[in-house]
């Protein structure tokens, strides 16, 4: 069980590696591809749309193939897509390769998240997504190194793609462990999955604010990660290589908070951890609004990541308890799909408003999303208290 958990954690490192590459490379990438700066939102939208499709179909695909095979195929697909992007010479090619990249990432995310929610504890879910943050923090560092050494974003994608394909070999040889964990679990029978329609799920108490919370959280996180570098370069006049390095502090904040939240789950409820995350995000946004240069800007992005960290895994892990273990894969798929809808729509929405009004609206845009997240959290708590 421990061996498989370690492999699952490493799979989330590999899944996080490509997630911040686009944002960290884009200030140079869009010029070499001869496209508009605002078109980063289109690539992000295509990746997210593909992830949504994968999540909504995860229940049927995993029933047919099993989580272990889906995980292996997903990593192979994402690794191959990253290699393809490294050779892309046009914006059109980048758009085409964004589709399999999203399909692989969405299938892996939905399948493994539900597997951990069913067979492991809350602290394992936080640590799982902590390792996603490790990958997401390493990605910009790799890209920054490639930009500084070779002035090439292509090399950054090629390195990460190679790592993904190498890890797929590890997943291939871990196949027997997945069945062993399922057979050895006390919850195996109660974890047998039944298909639940989206309509039936949305009729459940607390379902609507829950999916809204996923939408607004991922919209905030994705916008911060994708446009943070552009905000530093275009508004605060930070050099592109430095800004690409700074964006890693956002993901370092996510990683650290998910690591320590794993211990906090022993003493604090999910609701209290989510509320604490909201407060820390607010503090980070205040730093971005008040200061114009230097370490406080970097610290602001770090605090936003620190606050974001525990929110997503806390919401995911309580899914089986709130809505039933037997429906968890269907519901996790819908929740993840709503999360990716936020990831798909919000960054291009910010890109549109940023191009019209100036990218200085960045911290205020995120603050509006944080406010809605706080309201949704209150509605979720109210629905739970009414059920009691």
C-alpha cells in the first residue's frame, strides 16, 4: 500500500510539471510563434476543454479499463504531447497538441483523485496534491533554466516531456499493486461505483455551491499561474527570465501548504482549513495591490499559492462523505469538470479584460473570485448543517 502511494505521489509530480510551463514561457513564446499575447487564454481554454471531456467520461472509462491502465495511458499521452509541442512552429500546431495534453491530464487527475479519496486518508489527499505542486514549481524552474541557457522554450517542453515518458515505465511495472490495494481495503465493497447523472447529482443538498466553489477556485488558481508572469513583466517591469522564476513561488506556496495541511487535517476540519486558505489568499492579494516592486510582489504571489494549496484537496476528499462512496467517481468527475470549466473560461476572460483595461487589474480580478469562493463556502456549510 505504501509503495503504490509513493508511485501515485510521483505521478502527481509528473502531472504538475507541464501545468505552469505555458505561463512561464509565454512572454517569449508568443513572439516566436507570431501570435498575440492574449492568445495564451486560447491554449489554456483548449487544454481545459479537453480535461472537462476526460473528467465527464472518467466514470465510464475507468469502469472499462481500471484506474491503473488509465493512469499509464494518460502519462504516455501527456509526455508525447509535450514532445510534440517542443517542435511546434506555429500557433495552430500548439492548439492541436493542447487537446491530447488536456485529455491525458484530465483522465489522470479524476481517476487518481477518486482512488485516493476512496482508499486513503485526508492527509494523503493533501499530500497527493502537494506533489502536484512540486511538479508545478519545478516546471517554471526548468523553463527558466532553458530560457537563460539556450534562449529556448522548446527545450523546456522537451525536457519535461522526456521525464513524463520515463515515468510511464514506472507506472507500467506498478500495475499489480493497484489491484492489491483495492482487495486489501476494508471499504472495497462500499467503494463499488454506480453511475450517477449530472442532473441527479445537482439535486443533492449542497451540490450547486460545491460545483460553483470548484469553478471559482480553479478560475482563480489558473489565472494566477498563467497571467502572473505577464503581470510582473507588463505592469511591474520585471525582466522576463526573473518573472518566469518568480512564478514558481506561487507553486511553491501551494506545495508547502498542502504538505503542512496534511498534518492539520488531523486536528482541523475541512471547513476550517478552507477558511484559513481564503484568509491567506486575501493577504497575498493585498501585497500585490499595495507594493509595486521587489520582494513583496514575489511574497504576494507566494501567499496566494499558500492559501490556494489546501482548498482543492479538502473539497475533493470530502466528496465520498458528503455524497456517498458508491457515487464518488461520477461526482468527482463532475466536480473536476466544473473545475476545468473555470480553468478554461476564466484565464481567457482575464486576457480579454487585461488587453482592454490593462493587466494592472490582475489582483482585483482575483479578489472578486475570492469573494465568491467565500460566499460558496458559507452556502456549503449551511447545507450541511440543514442535513444534520
